[in-house]
C-alpha cells in the first residue's frame, strides 16, 4: 500500500494552549482511517493542520511524499486534499448549486465541473431535488451531504471528514455512512473524525485514538473495537 499522507511529530499551539503534541499518523491510499477521541482532544485541529488552516510549531506533513508544511490552503486543495469541516460551513444564503460550484473554484474546465455537479446529484439525490433551494433552509442531514458534495467537487484523492454524524438522526447517519462506503469503493481515501467511535470504527480500516492532544492508541479498526481501554472510554 502506498502512503498518501504521513504526519510526523506535528504540534499545534493556540496561544498558550498546546492542542496537538507530537502527533504521528499515516493514511495509505484507498484506506478509511478514523481519528476518535473526546471533546477537545484535538481531532478537528489535526484536520485543520493538514488543510494548512492552522500553523504547526514542529514536525512535518507529507502528502504523496511531498512536504506541505508551508503550502497555502488553496494549494493543498489543488494537490488533492479536500476538507468537509465540522459545523459544515456551507453558504447559507447561496443555493445548493452555487455551493457546489464554489467547491470547484480551483478548476477551470467548466464542462467537467458541470459533469461533476451532475455526478454529485446522482450520489446525493436529495440535493438534486433541492438544487435551487437556499442552502440555509436545508435540513441538518442535507447540509451535511452538501458539505461532503462540495468537498468532492475539487476531485480529491484524500477527503478529510469532520464529524459527519454530528446532530443527525440515525436514519440520516446511516445514509451518510453508506455514501462514505461508496466513495471509498470509487477510490477516495478518507480520514474521518468522529465522536461516535462505534460508528467510526465499524466503517474504518484503521483508527487512532487522540487524548488531550496526543495519540494514545492506534491499530486495526476491528482490534480497537475489541480493545478494553477503547470500549471503556468511548464505546460505553
Ligand atoms: P470537538 O469534537 O469538541 O471539536 P476536537 O477533538 O475536534 O473536539 P479541537 O477542536 O481540535 O478538538 O480542539 C483542541 C483544543 O484546542 C481544545 O482545547 C480547544 O479549546 C482548542 N482550540 C481549538 N480551536 C481553537 C482556537 N481557534 N483558539 C484557541 N483554542 C482553540
């Protein structure tokens, strides 16, 4: 398996608070890897560091073997990394369609963009029906779908997904995880941040446990599901 992403010893500080302490993590091409942990453990910060939305104080982020420490967020998107952030951050006053077009802002071939929007509407039929609706009037689950579809509009090799299940009803969560599995089968590699550890581990190949800014455990998702420590802390 080839390494798509390799994080070596990175740390992130917010003012005086050290949010990440010497994190190491690998994502191989084709994998679904999950990062689990409690509130405030640093999961979102890890994704933000990869997207270059926060600065790292030490360490290296390698993508396809290249160091991306000093890249700008839009350059990272161009290299093939897309981020679907927590809280979704869609443009509420724009239509579903404009949000998707925005996701393709780095691309210049408009015919291809059009074809990709059509493809997203096949993956997410709920969005197709609502293409002219203002994104802010979508349900929580539909907004989550839009956030994922928007991220896919940059044709990423690596999709960073932050808390796709947050605040959603179980049926919608199942729908979203089916879509995640389908994406994976089309070759998209996924780094998934989730508070719902059970769901995340059931859908991942490997997992990392983050506690107070440090990775405390890692391994095959099926082993972590059985791990006593993980069960106690995260699986109830
Ligand atoms: P959650 O699921 O609650 O979002 P998380 O594991 O994703 O948790 P992070 O959002 O990465 O955690 O936050 C890690 C730590 O960094 C927390 O202590 C948080 O308060 C702090 N933090 C995050 N963003 C900022 C910021 N912009 N400024 C200051 N501190 C921050």
